[in-house]
C-alpha cells in the first residue's frame, strides 16, 4: 500500500473500513443520503458493502479501494495536465 492509503488511515483514525457517510461528501461530492442510494445500486466509483445483512447496517468503503481510486484519478489528472502543458 502506498502513501494515499496511509493518509486515509490517518484521516479516518486508523480504520481500514470507513462508513460511507464519512467518505461521500469529501471524496464523492454527494451527501450521505445520495451516497447510500448509489451504494445500493453499486453506482459509486468504489465498491460499497454492509458488514451484516441488514438494512440498518451502515454502508462501508475499504480504505484500500478508496486509495486506489484516488491514485487513479491523480494519475489521470497528471496525464491531462502534461498534455495541456507540453
């Protein structure tokens, strides 16, 4: 795992599995309600799951999956920036 993963662990108090409601506003630009609806449809940029089979269980996102997504977006931004600034 790279620095993005460890940064996420630091940001979320060492939790490798993070409640979607804490991740969604900052990293997906949507509120918790919208994120939950998208999670149910598996329409988020990373997998979301419930630890137990219950509607009341919170949706979770893996810090590893989120770090991979953020690293991919960062790489895409660098490529685009390089193409524009050559």
